[in-house]
C-alpha cells in the first residue's frame, strides 16, 4: 500500500509540475522564451497586416503611486496612446521584473536597475534588439544616447538591448554652517588644509568639524565623496566599481594612492575628534542633517534637504543656517572629478513579449524630449503651472496652491520627474549637438520663476549647478560584468574591514601599516582577477 | 495554604523576562512618543522616552490621506475574506479528514501534508493567477493562501478529539454533515477556532507579499504594503543620489503610520489570548 501511495504521489507531483508550464499547448515542453518569441512575432505580423495601431502602452517602473501615475498620464495626448502602469515597491522591483520576465508578462517598456541579468535575457532572446526598432529621425534621443561613447559598455555583442536613463551627475553638495563661519571669522576654504583649519576652529567653539551619516558603515562613504574626490581616491560607490584607465591599462581605485591619502586624512579627523563618531547608530541616511544639525559645522549632503534642515533647526536657533560652498579644491561651485560616473540612472528595455514595442520606444523618446520634460516637471498648464508654460530658457511659474493640492507640496516638485527614464530636471538638447556627450554637457536645467526671482540658493537650478556632473568618467564606469557577483562581496568585505580599521586606527603609523596589509589581501581576495576581467572586457570592447 | 518558596531560578528568569519585555516595550514606547510629539519636540531630541511635547498633527494628516484610508479598507476586506473564507474552508477540510470511511483518506492527507514542504514557487503561482484573471484584483490578496495546511492540521487534531458520540447523537436527531460541522463541531472547538482566527487575522492584516507580487497597480495596495513602502522604500531611496528630488515622509509620519497598522491587532489580541495557548495545544498530545 505504501508503495502504491508513493507512486501515486510521484504521478501527482509530475502532473502538477506539468500544469505549471507556461505553454497553452497541453504540457508541451517548449521553453517559455521560444513561445514568447513566437507570440511576439505573431503580434508583429498582425500589426504589420494593417490592424489598428495599439491604443495602450504598458510601462513598468518601480514605486509608482497614484500621484506619479497621474503626472505621467499627462503625456497621453502628446503620445496618442493610453499609458498603463505596472509597478512594485522599489526594493522588491528586481524580483518582480525577474518574475515577469520569466512568466512572459506583456510590458512594452521596463525601467529597471542595470544589475538585473539583462545580458542573459538578451542572449535568451527575451529582449527586443533595439537596432530593429530605432529610427534615427523619430528616435533621435534614443539613437544618440544608445550610440554614445559614454555608454558603449551597454552594448551586448555590438547590439543595443537597453537604453541608459540619463542622470545629471549629482545634487550632493558641500555645506557649512554660515553662522559658525561668521563666528570663526569667515575663513577662505579652498584647500583641504584650509578646511581642516576651519574645522579645528569650529571644534574649539564646541562643534563637530564634519558630520557623516553612514547607515551602511564606512565602506560606503557616500557622505565622504568630497574627500575621495579631493585626493583622487575611489571605491566608495555602493556598488564598488571605480576604475581608472591610463594608456589602456585598467586599475581599480580602491587600492590607489589617492584612496590611501583619503583614508589617512579621515583617520586624522577621527583621531582629532573632528568628525562625528556616532555614524554607526544613525539609521536614517540623511539624519545627520537633523540629528547633528545643531552641532556639526559642515557636511556633504544632497542639497535638496538643506532648506528643510534650516527651517526645522531655525525653530530652535534662529541664527542657524547652512549654505552651499564651492567644492573644496574646485575653481568654482562644481564637483571635482572623481573618476567614476553617475551619468546614468537605471536602464530601460523592451521585452520580446511586448505587444506594443514601438509605443514603448515612443514613450521613452517623448519623456526625454523638451515637450515631455516640460510636462513631467511643470505639469498641466493652468493647473500646476501658469498658462504661459515654459520660457525659452526653461523658466516656468508654478501655482503653489494647486501644486499643494495636486502634488502634495507647494514648492513645485512634481512627482517622479526624476528616476524614471531620466533624472535630469530639465532637458538634454540632442537635436542641437552632434553627440549625446555634447548635448549632455549643455543640458538645460529648468527653474521656477519664483526661485529665479527670490534667487533661492537651493533651487534645482542652483543646486545642480553646484553639483555639476563628475568629470573623469570612462567607458567602464557604467559596466557591470558577471565577475561582480563572484568576487565583489568578498572584495567589499575586505575593504569594509580594512577601511574601518584604517579610519579608526589609533595612530598614523598604525593606519599606514593596515593599508600595507590591505592591498595584498584585496588582491588575493579576488581583486587581481577582478581587474583582469575588466581589462579583458576593455581590450575587447572599448579600445 | 502552602506558599511556594521563591528560588534563585525564579529570580533569574524573572529578571531575564523583564529585560526581554523591556527590549520589546522600549521601541514601542518610543514609537508612541515620537508619533505624538510636535515637530519642534522631535527635532530637539530625536531619541527621547519621556514625552516633552504633544501633537496629533501627523495623525490628522494620516487620516485625511485617501491613500491610507483606502489602504485600510482594502486591508479590512482582505482580513474579512481571508479570515472567514480560510476558516470555513480549513474547517470543512479538517472535518472531512476526520472521517475514517472516506476512500483514500490517508493518501489525501499525505498529499495535503506534501504541500506543506513543497510547492511550485512564485513563477507558476503568478502564471496561474494570471490565467484565472485575478492579478490586479482584490482576490489575489487572499485566494492563493486561503487554505493553509498548518491551520487545517490544527483544526483536524482538535476535531478528532471530540467524542464520536456527539456526532452520533446529532445524526440520530437528523442533522446532516454540514449541520454537524457548523452547529456541533465548531461551537465546541472555540479555543482552536479562536487561535486559528487570530493567526489568520494577523496574517492577512500584515500581509504585503501577495499585493507586492500580484498587484501591478497601486490603487489596490493594502495598508501593510503602503506602510512597507513608506518605511523600506524610503530607506532604499535615501541611498540614491537623487533622493533630494523626492518629498520624503518624516520619521513622525512613519511612526504614526506604524501605530495605526499595529493598533487593530493590539486591540484584538487580549480578547483571544485566553484561547490562544489552549487552542494551539489541542491535539498536541495523543492519548
């Protein structure tokens, strides 16, 4: 009896597994990818036969809420199609995209992290080869960004499967307490030594020189970009990629002399109590803006948070005021090159199962055109902005009371203008320049007339001006090879352990000794293979 | 009356348990303090356990949000359907499995047990739900998990311990099987029904996973997913270099929302607590 039960259970298991097949053809073992492709081709053929143009485009993006969807739906009249959104929470979005790709979900355009296995999808024919879809005239933006040198690393066997989403550098800026600067005699801060001296003076008055908010530990020193940038170090980006290319030789900046100098400088700040030491307990990434606001002299933070910090802290101390200062070592308010890019924010791709791939591409093109950016940033004329719309130089007037009602804020920040197909608070004029790189360097940043008139130092235009794109990017800045998943966790562990030790070392000699231990450990822990893999990729694809 | 001597073990375990209770209570208390603080009070000291100010501004902001109210309603519907549907189906399944005259009972029982350890995974489930057209509907929140093997087993073990004479008497009185289940078996199984109810209510009230995987449109998100998005997605967003462009909810907002999400369970728990241990222990010991 037991044997019969076991056999019956096995049969049932087999049947239920077979029932899970995606095929409609009664348990055929045809792989989903083939079926998807067949379906896709059938759809394309039907469309080609003169059937009506699709009326809907399905867009998949993370974290879309009702307000964001309403904002994006404003593009519909211009697009000539209805936009249907598929969404999931940001931190689970990768899992959702993986599921949807595996199940052949019909999305016409997906915006997702580039860390997803899109290269495997391309090889498995689960993605549409964009070369077949892009028309250089109708899709001028897509054409230029996908063929730019900057994003050469995103080709797969020379073909285009993903569209990089533009990102305008960064909006993180160096800020100092204006009221404390006045108290210490408004010293000039142009070099790291002058900054150090100012921190020492601030400390004498009871303030902490520089505040870090590091919920991920010191290895991801996002709030220490300024220091790495100054000394020419690298490797603190969350994904750890930081390559330098000199005479076609690839090196990783994690183990460079610039990084050593940065860590030694941070160690000096640590030993002399010039930096906060409570970073380990701070969970909120920007909490230093609030927690340390009353005691920290300077910090490196997204500038958009400063008005909020100023406003909140002025309820306790009316003289409190943070102001943006030029990046240390720079000639003007700009970021120093740090040899790693933030020129891209996610990628967009079109699955082979898309019912309306042309619609997906049209939506991407529209969202990055001047018209599209104006709609996404300014909203509806007569509702969130005045009937005049945008001026030639990208200035528009918001109607604060309506913005409050429609967007939930009166400052004119529309929902999801950023992070979906582009993070440019403005427009990249690809029609006016030969290459994407030139157009990108001449991007037009929008501004509200209210900000222009009040000369708001924290307006998007001013903030972005202060945080202009990093220089020194290279073709490897935006490439992630499969070796990342093999060795990156170990390299990050080694780096995390040693960098923490170096920064918190009791003496400079100890810190230097730890650095000497760190480099061979890093190399033996996979670093040598890691750099070799990128060198090989560079030699084959980017030379 | 004999008074039991307090031993060293009693003292040590009392201290350990008190410390554990404190570990649980302090964050909870801090959540209440922060949620009811004024903005100034919070900024002045983000971590404080003794309230220094009082405000219900964040709560009025929350209760005037259509997204939150809609989320609560969806969660409520989800709980009602999941709880009642799950309880009825599990009870019916459990009752059937107590019948010794069912052909293949052992096989069916083993097969049900089998699903406790093995399942097809998320992709077949997604395909299945898609094919029966319930993704993006409220049904995808509770239908896939309506019958739980664990609860079914709990109920079966409880039902089987009820004397067979009760059923026989009911049969003599002319009751059919459904009447026996709903008029005899379930009323005498209050502890296990209460325990399973509590499990189901907590499960469906807190659930966000089904919505996250099977809902593509945010207008049907339950409160659990909204809360999760506010807290976890915010953390993810903070790691990005463009977070400044987003309008982020304050910590007080998070705390108040967490309180609202926890409150129904906290209110419910004392009423079913007395059944809880008794319910889960029923049938645990074979006599």
